[in-house]
C-alpha cells in the first residue's frame, strides 16, 4: 500500500492562500495524481500521516490535480504540514 500512497500524493502545494487556510480552516493542499479520486486521496492521506480527514475537495488545473484536505477536530494541519515538508 505504501507504493500506492506515494503515487497518489505527489507533494504538498504551498501558496499564500494555502498557508492561510492551514492556519484558519485546518486545511492542507496536495498535488495528486490526476487519476486519483477523493476516496483514494482520503485513504492515502490518512495512512501516510496517521490522521482523520473530514473532507476532500479537488480541482484540476493545467499543471495537474490539486486536493484540498480538511482535517478532523483533534488533528492539526500545521503539525501534519510540518511532517509533509511544508515548513
């Protein structure tokens, strides 16, 4: 399963807006495989970072697919972001 997780989640997506969402709304953004659906993204994030995901939304842009992940209460996006390499 580990190989699948690394194929789904490519890397964290960091912008000023995503940093603001991380602080205010407990969200992180990731660049993900274009073929991945929301359920696969949720499972990959939960297994990779040992957390609970409340909601996943996706958007497709020219450079790829970006998933916005909102974490459940009790899990800090800032802590998970530090493990994901945002800082």
